[in-house]
C-alpha cells in the first residue's frame, strides 16, 4: 500500500477508489479472442506509456492483458482484481457479438450479487 493510500484512509477520509480497466471476453474461443485483441489493439502497444506497462508485466502486447474464458474462469479472474484491492472494474467486452453479450450478462449478474 502506498503512503498516499494510507494517508487518505486516516483523518476520517474515505478509502480511495481503485478502478481497473479490463478487456474481457466470455468465450469458448480464447485463442480467437486473443487474436482479435492483437489485431484490433496492436497500435496501443506502440504508445510509450502502454509499452512500458506491458514491458513491466512481461507482456508482448494487449492480447496478453485480455481476461478470457468461460463464465467461471472470467469470474475467478475478476475476483483476483477485487481481492487485490480494486473497488471498480471497468469492463470492455471484446470478441464476437455473442461473446460480448455473454460478457455483459456475466458482469451484470456479478454486479447484482455485489461481486462485480
């Protein structure tokens, strides 16, 4: 925890909100979803700040940041972010129209249960 987070929690201040943006695909075709992200977000990897972030993570490109799999796998992955302290998940559904609909449905369900 950084000093600023500890400092903000003291003195009657509310805990800071921590938002995480995620590319997500609830899909049976994880490889296809990764290929789609690689093709559609390739340019992002050329931005110096994003490239530095990818390098720190050991990622070759945006496809390595994708959260993908069936509902159970994606829910488990989302839980890792909230367990690490994320207070908000900003989900960017990717993949086929059906995969995007499955993604939205999953996170709507998680939100209704107070888990997303």
